[in-house]
C-alpha cells in the first residue's frame, strides 16, 4: 500500500487528538499516549525512525471546530512549508469532525500545499481525485457521527436533569457541587454553602420585605465588603438573575441558556441567550432549597410590578449598544427634566457603573459631533483608496496565479509526452529518468509557488460600498426627521464598538471660578465595520 510513497521523519508532522468516540473513562493523556504508540510503530516500520518530537502536535484542549483547536491551527500553518510532505494521524476524522466549512478548509489547504494524510490503513494524496473523494467522505462521516453523538448526549443530559440532578459545571451562588448516591449510581447535585446562602437570603429579604431596589442592594453588599460571584462589585443584572433563579427553591432547569448559532456580519457566531418564560423546563431537584417558595414568588410578583420595559418600547438613543465605558459597562443616555416636564439641562451620556469606575460623563451633543467627524474622515479615506485603484494588486495576483496554473498544466502534459516517448518510441531509460526527474522537480517548484499564491491572495475591497454605507449613516445622523431606531441600525452597519474614557472633572475653587468645572478631554477608541 505504501510502495509508491516514501517519507523521511523530518518531512512528517504527527497530530494527536482525543475524540468522543474514545473510551470516556480514559483521560486525554492516556488516549494520546495510546495513539502515539500506534503511530510510532508505523513510523519505525515505514521510516526506520520516529517523527521528531518538535513535529508532534498534541491537542490537549479540543473543540468541535478548527478555530477551537490551537494545535490544529498551528498544523495548518506548518504545512505551508514545502518541506512538510505528510501529516500522520490515527484516522482521518481526527483532523476534523466539524461542519462542511471546516472540511472544505482542510481539503483546500492539504490539496494546494500538496500535503498527504498518512494513516496506518491508507495514505491519502489529495492530488488524486479518488483519494480526495474518499477523504471528503471520511470527513463527512465524522461530522455525521459528531451530530449523532451530540443528540445522544443531549438526551442523556435531559434525562439526568429530569431526575433532579444538577449537571452544570458552575454551581449557582449559594451552593457547591457535590455527588450523592442513588442506589449504585453517582448523581451530581448541589449542597448549600452557608456563607453564600446567607447573602442570598439577605438579597431576597432586602428586595421583598424592605423594598430596596437592585442598585441599592448592590451598594449595600459592596459596603459590607461581600465579594460577588465574579467581578469586583455587585451588579444590578447579577441581582436580577439571582432573584429569578429557581435553584434557590430546590428546582433544576434545562435549556435556560442553550447555544444558538446566529449570523453576525456574515459570520456564524454561537450565542447563549437567556430563554423566555415557557421556553425552558423546570424539574424538582435533589438539593435543599435556600429560599421559601412564598418568598421567591413574592420576588417574582414585585419584579412584574416594577418592570418598566415594554414590548412596544422603541430605541430612543441612536448610540444604543455602540458606546461602552473603558470599564466595560454600557454608556446610557440620560435626560434631565423638571417636575413640569421642561428640560433642566442638556442630555448626557454616562457609564452605568459610574459609581465604581468614576468615569466622567459628557454632553450627548459632544459624542454626536465626534461620531460625525469619524464618519466624515472614514468616507474621505475610502474615496482616496478608491481613486488609488487598490484593486490593481488583486488583478495582478490573479494574473500571476493563472500563469502558474498554466505552467503546471504544461509540465503535466510534458511529463505525459515523455512517458509516451519512453513506452512507444523506445527512449533510452537513462535519458528518460533524467528528463522525468527534471520535470517532476519543476512541477514540485511550481506547486509550492502556487500554494503560496493561493494562501496570500489579497481580497478585493469594495470601497464604493463602504462610501455608500457610511454616507447613509452620516446623513441619517444629521436628519432630525429620521427616528433614533433607524439611525441606530445604520450606525451599527458602520461602527462595531466605541470605547469611551474620560477623567472625571472636578469643581474649581478660587476667586472668579463661580462653581466652574475642570475641562477634561474625551477619548474614543473606535472599531469600524469594514
């Protein structure tokens, strides 16, 4: 099977990864060690030596996609080197069990770098259409197995939750993870952490019985130096989540934060949104409750009365979801009115966590003026790029690639003609070997150049589309007839995020100051959508 391919150890990379098909009782290290022994046996039998240690890539932290696997990303970079001729794996599916996009990426890179996939059963040469078809089928079969395994695992998780087990990796604040025996089975559940549980009871008591709001509860807990579950300070959002957490009344839930794939900026992004009431399942848990059901229901009823957001509420801030404080919290638009409804002072933007980060606020009009300048400068830059014909480099690269492809095809035809002369016209073997070696060497050089050309292809940029998109946003920003929601949509097509920072002004003292404030500069770090 291997007579047509010979490799030297320094021409081969070895890739090791544990998958769901392996024995779940074995650790990652144990699985990799077993696979390494199998590949070592192949290496000694076929190359007389093991693959060098620096050529062995062990995937310890593995994920479903290529981008989740650092060693796989490293491997794909290493095979761009023409000196690497093969990658040794236990089976094809170790390279990927991802979706068709991942499979296509692997096929393209291995094919155009002329890198072979070596397994103990077969060597795949992707220059050969039959090998390529078999390789594609193996990757697809791996993806089908992955999807099947995920379904089976989800069924098992749902069954475990329905039996009252807690299968989450992080326990809710107030609990620690533990294991109890149900007959001969070990069941994961929760046990009360008394120190944290006292804080949970305090939060419910302050909210229900003392009519204290979320922010006041946060300030009260911070004043007592009580450490929050994460971060340096308690947050209103965290308090809301705790007040809604059914684990505190001895329940467990399923599909509360299920993974949903959405398309954002033409990219598939995995998100974990909170489920709406009725979209997730609740079961009686094996653990003890911290809060009584009556107190929990009273908190839910109070939340319902105090809830101000409505389904019909429209965006009133064109910068909603765009401007963030350097501390990580969102910047909110605040209006200041008198009791009669008249404006007391100009609207301002300020950080939701200003109490802790101490960042200075700014006039809303100041930020709008700065964003107006950003859009104008961006449009001017795009117009210059459009005039400079940046697409010329793309055209030249395509022309160079086409020339290399034509040269490779000509060399293949030349090789065929030499074989015909050798077999039909009786060309002396010494002359044929010399000519054939030369043409194969030329083919190898052209393939390497072509692989490099494919990997370095510049992407064409549509500057006119950028000009039109940014111009629409700029015109909308300065048009009072367009509502804030539409302005927000257009701005988000151009701007991904703005990081705001400003030193908090201080009141000036001394003769003639009349309560004036120090002037501090506004700093904006803008990330555009290009």
